[in-house]
């Protein structure tokens, strides 16, 4: 009977040490699972797909130009000082797809500036 009890005590000690080892492994694996790119050196592409974006508080200002901001636009050059005028007329109407005919009395204009191609100066 004494030998049987000693055998069982040995098994209990072996199982106890196995439990501690397995608990350490579970803890290490849980730390790996909870890692994201926000608090580890992992790249953002390794984040799981269900990870939510970090929520920032919404700003007080609205999108786009603010009411007190002075606009920065390039002035429109008069037509007689322009090198080339490109007229673009849409073929069908964007609303009803009917063909368009005639000219717009006040067409929308915007300047497009292009620099000439650079030519290197070669000296011999």
C-alpha cells in the first residue's frame, strides 16, 4: 500500500509540473495573440482583419476650407494673352444623355500651365 501511495504522489508531482509548464505556454501564446501593430514592432499588415481602427475624437472644425481662410487661387489670364485655347465640348448631356448642340455663352475656364521641355546645355 505504501508503494502505491508513493507512486501516486510521484504522478501528482509530475502532473503539477506539467500544468505549470502548460500554463506558461498558454500565457505566452495569449500575449502573442493580443499583439497588434499599435503596441508591438509588428507591421500593420499582420493585424487581424477584425481589429478595429483606433477611434479619435472628432475635431471641432468642418472639412475643407475654413470660414476665415482666404482662398489661394491662380488668377485667370485674359483669352487674348493665352497661347492656346482648348475647347472641350461634351457629346451627350450628363443628365438625360441627349446630344448637345450650340455653344455656352459663359464657359467654365481654368488655367493649365506647362513648362517647356528642358534642354541641357552641352559644352565641349
